[in-house]
C-alpha cells in the first residue's frame, strides 16, 4: 500500500511538472509571438509613413505623347508661337501672318484656323511676339501697330478625357501707330486689374517709349481717361538684346550684349528711373533671354554661354535698405545659348529653350535640374500647359512634339528641407517654415530645420527643469522618506502621469503664462532666492535639529520643515522682484528687454514650456528612477551604514552608482517622451518656427507642426508628404535615443552591477 501511495504521488508530481512545463512553453510562445507582433507593428507603421514621404525624392518623369508634322499651315509661314491646353488634347500655333492654327494633339490634324486682323487693317505680317503669363501674346505688326491677345480653351478644364473646344481669342488691347511715333523694335503691354493699360516699346538707339492710360471716375460715375507718355534709356552699357516687363507694369528689365542686366522703376510713368545696372557674368556674355518668375519678384536670366540664373532685389547690408539686383539662384548651365524662358503659372519652375534645341526644366528655389527634353533637331519655340503637366515644341520643319510631365514636388530637395535657402524678399539665406500664404504666387518655405531646432530646444529646457527635481525626489523618497509616507507619496506622483497632456497645456497656456507674464522679474529673482533660502533652512536644521528626540520624531519627515522655507522664499522673491523691476527697469522689464536688448517677450515662451513639459515628464522619470533605487539590495546600504557612512554618503556613493543603469534609462525615456509631446507644446507656445535659444520667445516642434498643418494639407500634396517626413524624423529620433540609451545602460550595468 505504501509503495502504491508513493507511486501515485510520484505520478501526480510528474503530471503537474509536465503540465507546468507545457504551460511555460505556451507562455514563452505567446510572449515571443506578442513581441514579434509589436516589432512588426512598429516596423509596419514606419513603412506606411515612409511610403507617403518617399515620393518627395522621386525623380520627375516625362514621356512623348505625340509627334507629328503640321500639314494645315502655309508652307511659307514662319511659326512664332505655340501652346497647348491643360488636358494636352488641343494645341495651337501662331504664324507670322497672325493666324492661329488649332490642331488635335493626338492626330496632328488642323481643326480650325483663326486669323487675327491687324489694328491698321490690310494684310500685315508679324514683326515680333512676346508671350506673357496666362496664354497672352503681345503682337507687334510690321507697320508698328500692336495687338495684345489672350487665348483660352473654353470648357477644356471640364472635359477630362473628352474633346476640348477650339480656341477663344480675346483682344485685350489694340493700338495703331501714328506717323509721329517711331517704329518699335519690340512691344510689351500689361493691363493690371483689367484697366489702365501700359505699353512699353523698344526703339532704335537703346531708347524706350512708355504710354500709360489711366481711367478715373468721379462721384457722379463719369469716367475720364488720360494717357501719359515718356521716353527713357539711350546711354546704356551695350545694346539691348532682350526685355521683360512684370505683370503690373511696374518694373522693366533689359539685358544687353555686354552682359549687363538693367531695371527701371515705372511706377511714375512720367519719369521712369533706372534703379539697377549689374553685370550678369564677369566674361561679359550677351544676355539672350529674360523673363519674370511666377510672382514677378525674381527675373530669370540666360546668356549666350548657356549660363542660367535668377535675380531679385536684396539688401547688401541685410537691413532692408538699398536693395539692388542680386544673383540669388544659379541654375544648371545649358549646353548652348539660352534663347527663351517660360515660367510656370503654378510654381517657381522655369522652362528654358537653348540654341541646340533642348528644353530644360529647372526649379528656382530648390535649384534642381528637373528634366531635359530633346528631339534631336533644333527646336524653335516651346509652350507650357497651364497645369505644368505638359510641354509642346516645334522645330524648323514644323514638326510638333508633345511631352507629358509628372513632376508633383519640384520644390523639394535636401537643401530646401534642411539647408539655408535665399527666399524672395529676404536679404540673406535663412531657415524658414512657412507653408501657406494668401497669394497664389507664394514661394513655399518648407525647411524642417527650425522645427527640429524647436523640438530640441523645448526638450532641453524641459529636461533642465525636470531631471534634477525628479531624481532628487526619487533619491529622497527611496532612501530617506518613511515607508508609510512613501506609500502615499509615490502613488500620488504616479497618478500625475495620468493627467492628460491637453489639461496640462490648457493650464500652462491660460493660467501659468499670464501669471509669469505679470511677474517675470520676481520669477527670475525666485530662481536665485528660493535655493538660497532652502540652503539656509538646511543649515539651520543641521544646527538646531540635531537633538536625539527631535531627530527621532523628524526622521523621514524632514521635507515638511522645508515648506515654510519655500513659502518664505516665494514671498521674498515677489517683494524683491517688484522692487528691482521698479528701480532697474523703470517698472517695465519687457519694454526694457525690447528697447535695450532688442528681444521680444512672448507670453507663451520657453519658460512656460519648461514648466509644463517638465511637469509631464517628472512623474515618468521619478517613478522609474525610484524603482531602480529601491531595488538596490539592502545589504549594500546596510554594509555602508555599518562601517560608519551617513545616510547621504550611502545614497550618493553606494546606492546611486548601483542604480545608475535604471536611472539613465528613466532619463532617456523621459527625453523621448518630451520629444514626442504634442498638445502641451501646441497650446503653451506661440508655435513660431524660429531658431533662437532665447527663453523669452516660443518655437514650433515637429509634432506640434504636424498637428497644426495636417488638417489643411491637400492629400498627397507636397505639404502633406513633408508632414509625413516629419513623422519619419520623429520616429528616427526616438529610435536613436532608445538605441543609445540601451547601449549605455548595458555599459553601466557591466560597470556598476546588475541592479
């Protein structure tokens, strides 16, 4: 019986052991699968956000849509202009007889011819044609008369995939040359706001004539018109070889055969002023092509040697005064002389044609050579669709070639994302984030550098505030506080970690920021006074609190005696701060700060973020650091106390080094938490993307920028993808921080032990 009982017990133990092993294996499998799923989920999230951001760096694509020889145009006619609709279905050419021939881009069949009658009547041929933005053509006839036209494709925008209607030609301005006026070599006209037309003529001898018609209306609604005429130019450095006029008719640009670029201010039509004369190249190559970039701030300049660049007025001193034309963006060089430049009407992209017949596509801001088109034969004229999705060109044999373009993000490059870029209107290169504007000709400024800077700045100030308080609190709680009191204090601080960040941001922005704004000087005084008062209180404690009975009663509750000292320090700081502000800063520190130091004081600044973000990080660092300190074996501290070390010496020399790996992990995790914080930074700062270490102004972080911009970002547009790139950068920052933290933690563990 006894043996059978032993057998049964042994068999039962084997079954229990076998079941336990099976459960352990199952648990191990579940843990491994869960860990792998977590890793897979994190990697998959990274893949998804990178998938959205990656197209920013893909190369533009282009392909030939059609190539054909025009047969419906008179053989002797010379083509002087070409264009296409936005859907790349219908094209047109303008020949030297003033006739528009409309053709189907797929078959090359001419569908309609639309002759333009010269203002003077009769049969006249075209002397010159200048293309203006918006499919507008300035036609100078050989008898000196002038016609400004606008070409449209009615209904083309609403017929994706269908046949577009033929051309609609609108005459904007017609003028007949009188015998008293000299014969122009070239004419340009602008009609700002649909009235007050302005016309500039290039004459023999480097002279220009200007005529501006102004229409005014009195209180009764009667209109009166007046034409102002003037002449200017003459004695110039070289012969004028190319001209360009901005959209409002305020500035005239001219290039000469000696390589000079000139600019006239036409805002006073009675007395145009030559404001700039600069040399485009040191070698003096003739300027062969000029045109204004979208927005009419920058002018694109090409010369006979193939050099290509953009210029705009900038101040040499950087103080905003004395602005002169300056080469801002040198673009990739052409293989031969630049003959024509056409700007895009959607971005700062430029389409330039050189003498060899190649069409190059460049973006001004990013300074990228995007595409190059060539048919093997010299092209004479080219046109760009309004959507920037196609280019059409014709050669001397009247063979037309149409290319489609896929170029969604021309303004993006590593330089525009992370480097200093010289933007229009700025006096020097700068790191700027400005994603939108009220104007359609806005130059996007998508530098991530100020956002990265703001992220690091906010994190640094928050950690400077949070780390000392959290670590000192953890050391006191684990090594000096009574266990009974610790059981209340630690859970209370841990509960603070559960406070929503939006609540902290709300309190910081609407309560703390105005409070600090009213008492900024007392705040700075408190930074020095409160620690001094605390040190004095500790000194008095050591002097008068050393009796045995008092020590026994106060042991573990010493921090309670600092509360009166803190309150005294706050009171003294406030009283002293108010007095100092009145005596030293005439009662207004913020005004003194701006007048004397040139620094603005923003109510929601880095000081507020240091407090608010630090408050969110402190519970996390405190909890993990306190756990690491409490897990140090008691025999180590007991041995230290046994050989005569004080409690502080034991905590500093024995416990702290042993817990250093855990403390370091706590600090790094807090650092990562601060980097990724969104709501606190969003609500407690001005969200100004500036690069300034001053504690008196705000900043914008990567995470807050995503929250601010993503609701307004067009899906899969440039801004949308740049925001996803910001998310990738945040992911990379967090990965690097965690990796470095783990490597250093392992290093500390080897050096200081396994606790």
